[in-house]
């Protein structure tokens, strides 16, 4: 597509590849699963039920493996719950949060875990850390700071295709410190890197090139890999931390950061090097913008944000302060969960004596409760495994 074609299409009201609003997640069609995955999803529930009752009922009294290990009879139920939950989570026959609810109910009803300990898992410190991180991430978006930082960094790197790729890697890592959901980071950055792809000629259909392929794949990898760099990067990290604590190993925020952030950056560097040079090599011709004024459009988006607001400044101060306190936990001894909750309190503070301290209201907080409920069920499952000692068999 030539610049002139792109301009006329935009004027005519057709699809404008340089409009950020055209790339919101709501505009993308849902991809239907293939025949195999559709079958797995369809039969996941009956298979999980059959597996649970196979262990819970059929084996009881017939096999003495657990008795030989001096383990309680509830190990049969625990093993059934464990395997059945994995089947449901992997097949996605029902939503993951609903599987977690079922795990909690079945664990309590079968006696593999008491009700109060199971419900208390919802108040685990790492759960609070996750909730507080989501609140602060919402402030990042609500104030417009996330969009400003993203546009500024990309516009500064526009003259060098390699630096453009690295700007998205750095943005994924930066947002990964607060945004636990990879889908939320995708919603934030996808419109931007799709417009960048379009500027370099990758507008979809027959108009594809290696810049677009690398832009999508590199962001996909950086999005997921950056989630491993921080304790708050994903629900899986929180589950791993809980299991490590039950095993006697306490993992702090700074220890996790020191161990995994370098690995994250190394993986992203290797992916960028191999992807842009060997897998989908980018030629000098592909590295030249194909839409005249493409970056000017992004510059207009940036200018539309107006001058930096006081809310953005306050949000930035909170984020930087929280990151510094998280990274120096061994020096001051304040738990990461307490720091995160304090940061959430600051961004939510109302007007006091005519002075507005916070930057948003509670209704502005975008907390994915379904993800937290999934984590709750995973914690309960970990408690069931720990109490029943089935991993020792």
C-alpha cells in the first residue's frame, strides 16, 4: 500500500492502518479451536469427573499404596482432586476460575482440607501483593502515564528499527513489574506495535513482511518472558512462591528479581538477534518506513495527551518509590506485600483538606478477579497436596 493509497482509504472511511483504535482487543475476532482442541474441551469435564471418582471411590480399600506409606485415606481423594483439576485447567472445558471454585468445594466436602484453612488461602500475602499491584497498574493506565511512556519511547527510537524492537522489549519489562496479566499488557501495547508494523508496510493480507512478523513474535515472547522477571508478573509465579514457602524456602521480591530479570533480558536479546537476523531476517529495504507521515500520526497521538499532568507525576513517583522499596527489601526489611498495599493506598487516597493526593477512584481500578480466583484455587490445591503428602509417595 502506498502512502497515497493509505491516505485515500482513511479519507473514504475504510480501514485506517495507522489508527490506534483499530487494534483494540475487542475488534479482533475470536479464534475457534481446531478439531482436536474442540474435542479436548468437549470431553474435559466427563474425563475429569471419571478420574476423580476412580481415585476417590474405586481405589479405596483395593490398593494399599498409601497405607504402606502410612498416609491417611484422604490421599485417594487428594490425588483425584489434583489430577482432575489439571485436566480441567489444561482442557479449559470450563473457565479456570470456576475450576478453582470446584477444587475448593470438593476439597472441603471430601475432608481433604478444612473449610477455614481453605478459605484463609484467599488472604495469603502474595494474593494481597497481586491485588495491590493491579490497583497500581490501573493508575498507570487511568492517568495516561502508560500511553505517554509508550509513545514517547517509540517516537524517540523511530530512526532505528533495532531500537524500536528494544523499546517494546523494555516496555514489556517495565509494565511487567506491575501488570500481572499478559492480556492487559497486550491490550496496552498491541495497538502501538501494530501501527509500527503498518508504518513499515505490514498491513495484513498480502501485505506482510518480516518487520511485521518480528514485531508480533518479539512482543509475544517479551510479554510472556517479562512475566517471569517479577514476583507479581503472573499468577503462576504466586503459586510457585506459595509452594516454595510450604517447602521451607522463603522467596523475597528482590531475590526473585536478581535471579530472573537477567534471564529475561538474555532471552529477549537472543530472540531479537536470531529472529531479526536468521529466522525472519529484515532487509535494509524492509527497515525503511513505507507510510510517509506514519510517525507523524503517532506524534499527533502523543501531542493529544497534552502536557504532563500532576496525576501522571504523582503516579510516576509512587511507581518508582514502590520499585525501589521492592528492590531493596533486604536493607529495610519491609515486606513487598506491605509496600504494594501502601502504594495502592496512596493512588486511591481521596481529597483531604482540599488537597488531592490520589490519582483515581476505586471504580477506576481494573482488578481481574477471575485471575485471583484461579490463584486461590491453585493455593488450595497446593495445600491439599502438602497436607496429604501425595508427593512423598
